[in-house]
C-alpha cells in the first residue's frame, strides 16, 4: 500500500515539485518538505531514489543544496545560542 502511493506521487512529480520549497524562509515549510521526502524514501523506494538522482544529475539545480546548507547553518546557530 505505501509503496504504491509512493510510486503514484512520484509519477506525478510531487517530490521534485516539493524540493524548491526548502528555500523558503519558513522553518515549518522546510520541516514539512523534509518530512515528505523522508516518507517518500521510506523503505528505500527505488523509484523515488531514481527520480531524485536523475533530477540532481540532469538539472543545474543548486538551490536545493544551497537551501540545505543554509538550514544547517541556521540550525548550528540555534544550537550555539542555547
């Protein structure tokens, strides 16, 4: 059941369409996007992995990695402030 839903959502392009939202300043949005990607990769779904790999290898999409880097930086600052 879960795998079929993952495949259906992946075929609709849901994962790839969700990734750019990581660049938004809202922590809540970024948290939900990351949770969605985690759910889509649950049980090492090969179809979703292949889609993500293809996306990263065949597009010049650096914004995803920049967004992850910025999120990590903000998290590190938040930890230091505690």
